[in-house]
C-alpha cells in the first residue's frame, strides 16, 4: 500500500482523537481493542517468521547480533550516565 494512505489514516485518527468525537466510555474500550489488535499483529508476524525458512536458518546469527547490540547498549548507557 502507499505511504500516503497510511499517513491519511493516521491523520484522520489523530483528528478524531483531538476533537474528542468519541465518548469516554468508548475511549476506554479503544485501549482494549488496540491491545487485542496489537497481539493479533504480533501473532501474524510470528506465523510469517515461522513460515520463512531463510529467517529460521539465520536465527543463530541474528541472535548473536542481538546480544552484541544489547550488551553494547547497556554498557555504553551505564558509562555515559556515570560521566
């Protein structure tokens, strides 16, 4: 899909939220709906990763890179906070 479409949808949602066109009761339900949709999207991403053999084969390399990035982020964050 086109990026302009996504930006339009986000802008429309922001406008509706800014104008408070939803009641407070519905706003509270929206948080629950948002969490359910997020979990569903994460599930679909997991399914897509599980189907892709290339990604599964590269997990050891990806995991090692993720550990290195995490460690360096933690180490340098602690160092810069101490300075």
